[in-house]
């Protein structure tokens, strides 16, 4: 079962929803880089269950610990291992799923592929696996912020038919703006409507989906490679690997198909204050030819309604017989609020890998765009 990602900044995740723990091993991080454990914990706190009445009531602190690769608060160049223990599993709630497949879940496909599966909590297909991505993504975020001044901010852009309508000139530039409410939609009137809809779905034993938009500020030009390693291709793979994610767009996305070339093209100009090449519009979403162009990177991810609901549904069992199922357990009526930090982590994992690759490929690019934080002086490179 593939569980690794990245060329230089390589992450390998492990663990299941109701196993003893989940975690990640991160390779490729240069020595001497400060690792702020409180920042990793903060990102995990944004993802953890039980945050509000909009999420699953499963109570987990998701406390992270580092067991290798860090000494006196800095990386030493060896693999970094981060672990979060599972504390609040109630596996008996899943006993009726031992031989019965939940509709639209991974139960049947895992059984068909492997012939055996962990039926409790969804096993490896559970969103709990994303703890590992968020922990590794926090390290990626710190490197991108410290070295390049890059900021990645995602938010809930729509729930079902309720759309925020936030245009690019009003995109939130900080995570604090997004976290101002529990829905994680920075438009308060829209967030209130979204909250009411999610609670209605919860009361009805049903679920609802939506879209998350993500903006990356201060991304320099030159990241990503042509043809098979395009940055948008890597972003698509990383984001679509998130549980419940069913769609991905860059920039104008599918709406761009309704425009003509003359209205969609992003015209270049020279910014007088910096002398940099800029574009007057950003329909490309910060990417052209699979390579970042220095504008704000804008991506959008579509999430389906949570598969496990509490309404009775028709299904089949492991013996190939038709039956019905009424699921038990603790599940989110809408995954969107908790998926915001997961999307940010996926984006940052792709970007840090592209950054470290470009840094090794072209040292002059690194000298031009990196902020060169003080810890590089300490290393005397």
C-alpha cells in the first residue's frame, strides 16, 4: 500500500484510525533548521476532531511527539519521526461493518483489492490518516515561511449551494481571519448560513459537501518542472489524495472554459516599484506551463458529502448478498471545516519539495529569492 510522497522532502505516513497511533517519517530536511513543536501542535489542533458541534464528537487531543531527527530544537539531517497516539477509539461501534460495505466508502474497494481490511473506523482510508500529513505539512510551512516568506491560507468557499462569493481582491491573507468562526469561512454572514445548514444535516443524520479555496502568497517564480512534474499536476495529486476530495481546479478552473483567449489571457507588465514581471490578471492562478510565475497561487478543492451517514441505506455484504445498513459511530456531518488545514498541508508539502529541488538545481535562484534566515549563518555554509 503506497504511503510515501515527494522527491527531496519525502514523507512516509503510517497508522490507522483505530490503531495504536498514527504518524509520519519526514526525510530530506536539511540540518540546523529550527523545529517549533508548538507550531506543529497548533496545526494539528486546527484539524483535530471535537472542535465544535459541527464536527465528529470523537474526543482526541492529538498531542504530537517527535522521536527522532531533532536535537535541541533543530533538525540534524536524519529522518524526523512524529507520532500521535489514538486515545478515544470505540471500535465496537463498527462491528456491524465487519461484513457489510458502507455506500460510497472505501470498504468494498479495499476488500476487493487486498482481500482483507481493517473495518473499524475505516482503517487506512479514514481521515485520521491526515494527521500525518498535517504534522509534516507544518514542517514544510515553517521552511517556506522562514526561507521565502510564503504564506498558505485556505478557507471554506462553499457548502452545498451556499457560496461565499469572496473575490481575489478580498482573499484572506492570514489563518486568523479564517479561524474567526468555526465554519472557517471568512465571510461572517455566509458562515452563519453554512453553520445552520450543517446543523440541519447533523440533526437529520445526513451530510453535506462543498469547496475549499486556497491562496499561496509571496510564492516566487520558477517552482515546478515542465511536462511530467508540473506544479499543478503535483498539487492535483496531493489534494485529490485527501479523503472525500473529488475535484481540483487552478485559477479560473472550469469557469475559464466560458471565456475567450483575449479575456482569459493574463497580460504581462513590469512593476515599477520592484522591476519584477507581473500579470494584470490572475486567471492562470499563479501557474503557467506547470511553473510558478510569481503571482498568488490559487487552487480549489471539491469535497463530497461525508459517506458515513446515519440514515438506513441499501448495500451488500461480504458474501455478495443485498442487505441494509444503518451506520453507527462518530462522524462529521460536513468535512469542510476540518479539511481546511489538511488542504494547506497538502499544498505546503508540494511546494516545499519543489522549493528544495529548485534550490539544489539552481543555486543562483536560491540566492535571488530566499530570505536567507539567520540559521543559515549559524551553519557557516
